[in-house]
């Protein structure tokens, strides 16, 4: 398989984990500027994973991160897609809102949105997280009406209160229903909180954990890859 194209170099990250205190999960981001994506293969459509360190594959080799594993499944199935990894460690929804226009400079057929975990870890207002995710969705649809959007749901531990954690989890389903998006109910299903599937920090999946994530995503994503593109509603 061809290596997954990368939009950003990996930098240290923070992302919500099931047994982590907010401050212990934070790490300084590097100041390395983003690199420009290489052109996609001729005749192939692009599936772009837009997220934080989970997408970027913090702590594992690039080919072990779930976007690359999805790329392998795509190649094995003989589907005409090139995978682009637009994960940026430490990214919040506000940061994603700022850079989404940049990553949409190339045509994108499927846009997988994986953001919000860092917002929850920091205890940012849910109204802001919701507005930022909605703005990202609106930007994708305005810039590329044919793009199909998949929203990856996230959950956080109840460190900041049960009500906050419950509402955080619910906002993904609400946004998916409102915008008629394809929803991955919980990206880390079967991985979050499972020690053997996470690195020592208890936050980032191991290579085996990423394989679990890819298996969660694939049954949801595969039908879209076999459908013709349709205009967003």
C-alpha cells in the first residue's frame, strides 16, 4: 500500500483519556510549520481525516495509525480512494475551525471530522465546542458541497462533573442529526480505558489500539466509499 499522505508533522498532544487529569495530559506543541500535502493519485478520490492526536497517530508509526489502516483496507477492497491524514496533535475545535479552509484547498470526497476531545479535557464551554464543530461542518459544505461528512463521536471521563461529560457525549449525536451526518458513535469504543490498548499515558492508543479503532470505523465508512458522491443537504 502507498503511505498515507500527511498534512502536518506530528507534535506532542493532549487529548481526553478515561483515567487522566486534565493537566497531566497536556504537552507543549511543537512550532514546526505544517507541510503542504502531496498531490493525490490521479483518478482517485480523497478521504480526509481531520482531527487531533488520535488521527495524527501520536506515539505510533504513521503506518500504524488508524487512517493508514483504513487506507490499507481501502486498497485491499480495490476502492479508488487516497487517504490524507490531517491530524494535528493538541488541536481543539477552535483550532480546527481556523485551519479547515486550508486543508480544503484540494478536492475532498469524504471528510472525517474527529475533534472535541481536547475541548472536553480542558473543560471548555460546550456551547463553544458545538459552535466550532458546526462552523467546520458549514465550511466544508460551503467550500465543497459534494463532500460527505462523517462525524466521530467522543466521550470524556466525569472529572469535570457527570453533567458536563453527559452533555459532551450528547452533542455529537445532536450535531449529526441536525446536519444529517454519518456518525461514528464513539471513536474509541472498546479502547478507551483499556490499559493494554493504550500507551503509558493512558490517553493514546497503542498500535493494537489503533487496529481496534480502524475496525470500529470501517463498517461505517465502507458503505460510503461504495456510493456515488451526492450533494450535501
